[in-house]
């Protein structure tokens, strides 16, 4: 039912090993066929990190794709998420960052409801207005919201991703990877949300209105609210946790130890 696509570069290899462990622990019953590890530089990834899932790991260097690569890793990693999920032949693909760690079992009846991904939708924040404008113009739509849950894990239909890539290439006359990266401020999840809306004029056909997917992510600008975020990380319904590397360097030693203890309690460390 669900494959996984993750993107990594050198600075995140150590946390990728933790993610691999968390996938082995908590993604046992999701119908996992493939784990696509998209490598955004020349780093080496060992499938053995994934334990019993080692034979399902597909390591994909970005040189696999016929496009020019942006020097901006924030841009290139987004297009790799799209290209990686398009390699899946499963019903769904769950896109994650290398730092995304599963802290409880992924239960199919919670993340998929009546065949639809239980992601909900959310407002598009002003900072993403450029991405919204590009997407609206590309597909000739007025996108009212984006698919949830806000960041990753983000659920896509691989068959629809393939269609989206073909549609973008037809409309722009460019290789998808080149077009996406040239936009600069286009974001992968708003683009995909826009394509779903273009196809269906609704999210409801493919996505459930209520979100049952609960991530708890600490970004570099949120270190001042670590205590609140950490309480959320400890809640029983939280599915994934992450701390951005630029946030990790800013939080205190005690806060780092709290996070390590959580991962130890969940069997990841």
C-alpha cells in the first residue's frame, strides 16, 4: 500500500541511520515494497542500515535524472522528492525528510480512511505566496488550500505524480527537474496540491478531510518553544518527530539529552 521516499545529503547521514532504524521498527505493516533514498550529493548510503528492510532499499543518486542541478540544496531536494515518489508503483508513497523519525507504528486504518490519505488540508501561509502564484498560473486554477499535515510525512499517489510530471512537461516544454528548479520559490507540496485540485476540483476524492497524521517538527526558528514542541513529541498520537540540524545546534545540552532519551525510549537510539 505505502512506499517511502526520503532525501539525504552528507550532513544528514547520521540521522538517516536513525530514520532507517525507525522505519524498521514502525513501518512493518504498511505494505512497504520500496524505500527510495534519494541522494542529493555524492554520499554513500548502506542498505544494511534498514535491517530487515535492506532488500527493499533503492539508493538513487541524483545523477540518475537528466536535468541540471541547482546549487541551492533546499530547491534540489524538493524536486528529488517528486522524482523519487514517481518511481513507486505502490498505491501511495510517503515522502519524508532524512531527519523524520517514526516514533510509533504506522497503522494503515489511521493513515488511510476509505482508501483516502487522512491528511486533511491547511491554509497556505503568506511566505508561500510565490509558490501559490506559480502553481495557479501553471494549472490555471485558484488553489484555496494545500494538503496537510504541514510538512512531512506527506502522502502522494505515485500514479498521479507521474501524470503531474508529464502535464508540467507538456505545458512548459521543459524537463520537469529543470522547470521546477528554475522557479526558485516553487515548493513541491503546493505544486502537488495544485495538481490534485486541477484534476479533481477538490481534495476529497483522494484525501480525507480529517488529518490523522501527527508530526512534531522543530525548525531553526522554533528553538524558543522547545518545551512546548517536546511535549507534543511525547504525545501518544504523534507519529513522527524531527529536529532540524540548525535547531539542534541552538538548543541546550539538556534539551538535546531530552530528545535522545525520547529516541532511546522508542528503541531508535
